[in-house]
C-alpha cells in the first residue's frame, strides 16, 4: 500500500483528530498515476459523504489517465433494485448503508484485484443509471491489463458487514472532506438535476443524506488520506 505523508507509524488518520489536507487536483492525479505505474493491478478507493465530489473526482481522474490506464467501477452499481427496496420497505431510505449489496461489491473487487489474462480477460461490472434510478448489470468491461481500477462510494471505509473485505484489496483510500456548506450546495444541485424540486432536494439533503453523512464521517479514520481539494486551482 502507498504510505501517505499524512500517516504516522502506519496509522490511518481520523477526520476528527486531524484537519483535512488541502491538495490540488494535480497532486491527486500524480498520486493516482503512481498507483497506475506500480507494475500490478491496483485499486484506488475514494470515499466521502453525499455531495463530497467523489464521482466528479473519480471521473476526472479516469479521463485524465486514459482508458488504457484506468477504469471507474462505482459502488453505486450495487444499489439494490427498486423492486427489492420496495419488498424490504427501504425505498424512503435509498442510499442508506443497508440499501447496497456490500457482499457483491466486495466479491467483485476481489476478482478485479486478482484478475489476469488467463483467469478472466474481461470482468463486467455493473453501473448505476441516474436517469433510471436503477443499477444495470454487466455494463462496464474491465480488461485485465488496465493497471488502475478507481472505485468510489459513501461506505468504502465502513467497519461493518462486507465493507472491510472490499477495503482490504484497495492499495490506497481517500476520504474527501469539502467544507460543509459547499457539500450541501453540491448535494442539493445534484438532487435538482435528477428531478427533485428545490424544496424536495433540500428536504432529502437535510434528512436521509444527513443521517448517512454522520455515519460516513465516522469512517474517515480508516482512510490513508483525508483531503480537501483546493478550490482555487484546476
């Protein structure tokens, strides 16, 4: 695993104990490129609360590194289908930790970590389609010789369920910690973009998302790097 300059004696940081490190996008891209150039398949995990900018950062990194170097496999592809959420009575809490197939996600990352041309030339990962609000299976092909898999999601650093299995195959983990007012603004805009009214977006951000955020923030201590992107650059 990459040893961060943020760590002391191999210990992961706590967001409560240490202020997030302000870094530029270019700093993070260099760190990702180092993983991609390690000579083996590496998995980079990006975690954070809803609206932290995980998807935006992950997509930008993969685009910058290029399709032969990096591929994005999101945790959101393991949302339970809406029909399953209805059966479980969890539709009103969609996005909570118990609305994801953590076992399936962990199993996929384990396969990706050990993937070879002889074993599995291609592995097909699911993706979440916002316009449908549903996961779509086998939508993302991952070729064995792509050196870096970037994965992102709210719960990558959680200590419960199958999440530690997933984290055990990640060479590097980042926790994004933007200022709270920025995160809330981004979150409301995202909900509006996908069909909610402004009032509905605010209510969801202050309700379901806020409950999830408190749980997610407690897991920041399990990250190798707690980072705040420098908004004045890139």
